[in-house]
C-alpha cells in the first residue's frame, strides 16, 4: 500500500504517529494509498523547522525569492501533465479539468514572481523640516495553510507562493482525501532552490489543524473549506492571536434575464454547474430564471445534460468524473428524494460501473425553503428557481447567507451595470458563469463565504502575509535640536 508521508526539512518523513487514513480511488471505489495522520508533536516539528528557516529566508534578497518562484514556475509547467494525472487519480476529476487547475495555479506563481515590485513601500521626503517618512512591508514569520480536497494543487499555490516571496516560511496541511500532490509540489520547490524548512507539509485531519491553530509560533493561518469549519478556524485562530483568512461555502446564483442568449446561458449553466462534478466553491448551483425565459432555458439545459459523458479520467471521452468519496456521493444523491422541487433529470443511473459516480441532476421549480436551495450540496445538482422580475432575482442573491460568486446573463448593458452595483457578493460575472478572478486581482466572497477582512491571492494576498511598518527618520543636526514636550507637529 502506497504511504503518503509528511515533508519536513526538504525530505519526506514518516514520523512517529500510528494513525493512518485511507486515500480512495474515486473511479473504482478501492483504496489506493494511506496517508499518515500527524500528531501534535509532528506538527510542532514542522513548525520548528519553519521557525529555524525563517530568519535566513527573510534575509534573502527580493530578487533571490523571485528567482526561486521563477524556477518553480518552470518546473510546474514542465510537469503539468504529471501533476494533472496525480490530481485525477486521487480526486477523480478528468485530466482536462485537472490541467485547468494546474494552469490557474501557474498564474499565481507568475504573480508571485513580481514580489520586488509588489513589496515596494512609499517615501515622503521632507515631511517636516529635516524629517523623512517612509513605509515598508515585512513578513509575519511562520504561516500555515489548510486546503480543501477539490483543488489540491491550485489552492495551496494561492497561499504559499505569496507567503514565501514575502519572506515567510510555510506549513501546509492539505486535504487527507487527495494528499499526494502536496509532496510533489514540495519536491519541486526544493528543486527550485527553496532552503530546507522554508516549506513543510503535515498530513492528517482535524487533530493536525487544531495543533496549527494552537501553536504560538504560527503567526497567520489561511483556510479554504466549508462554512462551519471556516467559522471554527477563524474564531479559534483569532482567539489565539493569529491573523486568519477563512474562506467558507457558497450558494452561487446565475440570474438569466428574458433577453439573454439562451443557448449561451444554457452552455454556461451546464459548464459551471457540473464541471469537476459540482465540487467547486464557485460552481453555479442555482439558476434564477426571470420571467418568460424559464421553460426555454430548462429545456436547453436538460438537452445539454443528456449529452454529458460520465466516466473515469482514464476514459478520454469522459467529461465528468466521480465524486470524492462514497459518503459524499450518497449524501448528494440523497437530495433527489427530498421535497421542494421537480426532478427533471436524475443522475443516479448515469454510470453503472464501480466508483463514486453520480451523473448531472436537474431540479426545476425549486422553492427557497427547500433543501435544494438552502443547503450547499457541493455536487452535480443544479436547481432552477423561477421569479417574475429582476428585482426578485436580485433580492434572492442578496438575501442568501452566502456571498461568494454570482452571475448575470443578459444583453442589456444597463441591467448588467446595475447588477454589478447592487449584488451583495464578492465576485460577479457578467455573461461569465464562474467569475474566478485572474491572479493579479484577489479571490474572496462576502457574508458567510469569508471570515476575515482580506481576500486570497493577488494584492490582498500580499497584504495578508505582510505587515506595514512606517519609519520616521531625522539625521541629527545639533543646531536645530531642542527639548519639546508637545505632541509632534509637522512644520
């Protein structure tokens, strides 16, 4: 049985812990590996390694840190097929989908290579007579990231690329469901020239997460996962005095106005609803059909769903793979027996082979009090809510407790501009169903989709992993020196 280890001081290590967690092959339903579950002592060892490495890494020049990221970018690019294959084997997503994940991860590495520019401060000469004032941004120290199963390569790169180029050292706790890619990324960072201890990986589950939260030498923690866990991480982490950004769940609405291009909207709804088997925090899970567009839109979506090929990543024609685990597949499938909507397409029989498969499902006439609407299903179940007016659609978006992403499909530029102005949501798409920002902006929701005040990656990622220092400087001039007990004034 393959064993997935920890990574400390630029080496894979087993540690002393005895707990083992299964890693499944979602396409076959069989166990393919076991992952070590770190004890608090093993988490502490990783933190101590990062703590010892941080002064030297912080002292490295900005150009040196950027050089490591440039080399890392080239290594990831050269091995993108190998990384995608590993993602598919443990997550179940198709190879094409996995390659897309790697491509978006590369964008974040490329952004981080600009650290010499991104970390520039400001300077004000002669703020007072003989006094200059300037600002600098300095690293926090040792920081940690806890990442989800659905993007085991991309989301860690959201975090550690910026954290490292800012001069921090990093401890990663990846999902125990698909952990192997974390070790591959660690090895590539070592090949890129990152010194021992600057990047460490501890495998495991909640015990490892709680140990990171409690560790006094962890200055900041980044998290992506479900809203209940995000809330716990944020509250526990901030109580422990840490800076925390915790991204939670979503219920992303795609509003389709009567004037929209229906074929394009149907293509978008299917692509955004069922890509990666719906296991995306930015997946469209609710289509809000406004006015007369409802019947035509539902028919168009259903027609496209029936053409989707469900199968393992080893099938080159497969467009959608399995879900991550048997328990999750069964939980998602159970929604189809719930009240509160009309099941148009039931995907439970879409694939008759082994594995954790559930085909695309479409539920129409969903009520806002139905579990189809209230729950984050996190699977291939697309709900359609019908309303009469734009105002009703907007009210649904804004009243929802989540505020991760939303989209509007229309040909009306005025309606589009009004929607982006009115929507209470962190990311908005106009005729774009999955509005994940490019790496030089930042990713983050509002309301119960984000706990903390800074979004992830991009400029806000740089801000999260640094703190500002302002220096007020005067070089002594005895001729102008005098005792003055008043509050400092600018003269």
